[in-house]
């Protein structure tokens, strides 16, 4: 499966030079959105490959090459973590880029009047509803070394709750600090007594394709838009 999201070229006749700068900036950011989706697809592909390789290592461990298979399995587990981390960060990159573009539209009177704001809001809402806590997860992953820098920090960033999606069943008697664990195709991270997860799977990829395609589609303006009274 290869994801291709077409990015329309924003037409810019009769725009003033300062407005053109803003429009070309947005054009670049729309291209980045499409690229981020491809990067998530790459992270998912690495996750899938690592999962298959991990299963193969399990089979090999029953044979005479146990130590070699065990070392390979440990390496494959790292690949899974790298893929899950990159996928989760990419989700937040997309969310932030959408916000940046939405805010900068108002620097161009032509775009402000002609883009489909309803479509942009719908795409942003889809991201927020399907990937709740993506900012907190990103911050936790980006500052992972600080989560257990002291006993107090460890306690504050541990969780005593349960989370079905993360496979965590906790009756509240234990504090769990989880750093970049991968379970059932999800990156799991605790921070500020909460458990944050992000699924790196085909459903997440489909949601990103849908959200980004909608958002970019909001810039598909009619050919005569630049001739209107803006």
C-alpha cells in the first residue's frame, strides 16, 4: 500500500508580494502534511516488519541457535519502539501543522475568503477526536529522560490506574512508570499520573489519510477565485 495525497497548487495571480510570501509558505506546509502521512506509513511498515521478525525469532529460539535468536529478538524489539515513537511523533506533527496553517490563512485576504473553513475545521476535529492526548504523548516522549530524574518526578509521572488499550490492569496498589512500551501495536507512555497511547496501525493510517486529504482539499478553490472581489 502506497499512500499518495495530491496537493493542489494554490493559484496566486494578482496577489500582492507580501501576500504571495504567505501563500507560498502555506503551499510548503501543505506539502509537508502529505509527506508526514507517508512517514507514518513508513513507521507502520517498520512496525509490521519488526512484528513478523519477532515471531520468527521466537520459532528460532526453540532450535540450536537460541542465543543468536534471542539477541536478534532484542534488536527487533528496539525496531518496534523506534517505529512506534516515530509514528506517534508524526501524528502530533500533523496536528500542529494543521493549526499553523489555519492560523496563517488570515495573512492572505484571498485565501481567507476562498478556502473552505468548514472542511478545515472538520479535518482538525477528526484529528482531535481520534488522537486525544497526542500533544501530551509527544511531550512525554520528547522529554523522556526527565520523567524519572528524581524520586518525586518518578512518582508524579507514574500511573496507578488501568488502561485496557495498553493492556494494563492495575488495582491501584502499584505505581507504574512506563517509558516507550509497545503493546498490541500501540506506543504507551505515562506522564503526570496519566497513561497515554497511540495506535500505529492501519486504522490510524486511514484516519490520517482522511483528515489530511480533507484539510488539503479545503484549498481546492475554483479557477476563477482570483478574479473575484477579494
